[in-house]
């Protein structure tokens, strides 16, 4: 019906997703050039009134919920076995476990690509890496 899907989809290679993560980590600056305003990044990574764990197309790791709902009309959920070690986790939730995690306090971007895994544990990878850094 010629309606755009505004919630979805950007197909890109891992290197490009890493660049997007670095852009968010650096508050809109990439390769010493401002690409996105800092205020937009702040708004994008701040919680919304409807969902404290969601910004503008970004998920936030502030409040632990074992089953994170995508919206009230869907039965699909994201799985989190435990709270995030770093409370400032920001992430993009791609299909089947494709993820970009941004952890500003660690100056860290993690890109996860690979086999589709519908029961992907969103807490496991960033927590393992954070434990290794700490």
C-alpha cells in the first residue's frame, strides 16, 4: 500500500554498523566531523514516556526486564537473562540477534552479526565483555 516502514530496516555490513555505533558513542561526531547534532543524539538515547527502556529507535539498558516487549500489540519479546553490568547500554535490536551495543562508560561499541537466533540473550555478550574490561 506504499506505506513506509518507519520502525525498520537498514541493511548494512558490520563495518557500517560499527560506524553508526561510533557516531552514537561520540555524540554525533565521526572522523572529527559533526554528522548529527548532539541534541538529536541526546533525544535519541533518552527514555520515552511510553517505555523507559526505549528512545528513538534505540533500546536502553536502564531497567532490567527479563522479557522486553516490543509493543503492546505484539507477542514478540526480547530476552535478558540478567541486568546489564553497565547501566548506560544503548543498543540497536536487529532481526534474530543482530545487534549494535554502545556502552559510553566503557567507550565501547560491540557489533554482533551471525546466524539468526530468535532467543538471543541481550545481556550476555555486553556483560561478558564488560566483565573482561573491568
